[in-house]
C-alpha cells in the first residue's frame, strides 16, 4: 500500500481595478532585454516556456496536456503571450487570458531560472500588466479592461508576492488547502544551475 504525502498550500488572489494602480518597475540597464508578443500561436513554444519557467516551482497542471489542448488555450480570443528576450534568448513570459466583462487574468508569469535576479522580472511583469490594461486596443471585439487579476501561491518563487505588490496589486482573497506533494519535474534531469 503506498501513501502519498500532502503539503499545505496558500493561494493569494490579487487585483488591480484601474490602469493607474500599475506601479511599473524600471527596465533593466542597457538595451539587451526586449519584450515581444508571440503572435503566431505555437503549442511547442508555449509548452517550452511553461516547462522551463515552472520546472523548479512545481508547475505541473499543464504538463500532461495534449497538443490540441495547448492549441486551444493559446488560440482563444484575448489570449496573448508576451516573451522577454535577453540578447535573443527567451528569458521568461507573461500569458494573458481575457475573461468576460472586461476582466483580464495574468494566467502565468515567470522567468527561466538562469534569468532570475537580473531585474528582468519586474520589468516583464510591468509590461504584461500594461498590455492587460490595453488589450482591447489590439482586440477591438473585447470590452475595455476594467480589472486585471492573478493568483500566486506559497509554492511560487520566493520574490513573487513582493513583486506583485510592488507593481500595485492588492490582495482580495486568501485560501489554504492540502494538496498532493509533487516533485519538481525540471525541464530535464540536472538542468538546474548548482547553488
């Protein structure tokens, strides 16, 4: 008989209710970082970003998705993926998901581990929030954005919550639940830089 262990996970939901709530971070020094929208939906590229960014923080909910599920998710109206590049190399992404009544969720945001600690995260998050607020300018079929929200949890990176709060997000809900403990799959064995 096998037993599975659980872990207590706290999930925090945060929101902005006006574009003026955004407190942008400064861009990293130099001009090495560019942020570009991935305009051609690519399940392969989206899965690469998801697995590479989330490997050490236990993002596992999409790992079992089929190609068709990825294609459906990123092909939805109002879905956008913005990618940060450091000298041409993908460094992280922010995925926007438009919802009903002018609501936009920041569905995923993060950096590939090797790019953390370089002041890219605050800049990418600021850029992604601004794109959530002006989504209807690129998607005229959408209602203008009235609210931007996201959730983070105690399994996320140690600086995630502070970054969200510094960008002007306010907490509106806290939930705690027991979840099965999962191992960090990593993009492949041995991929993490040694400490």
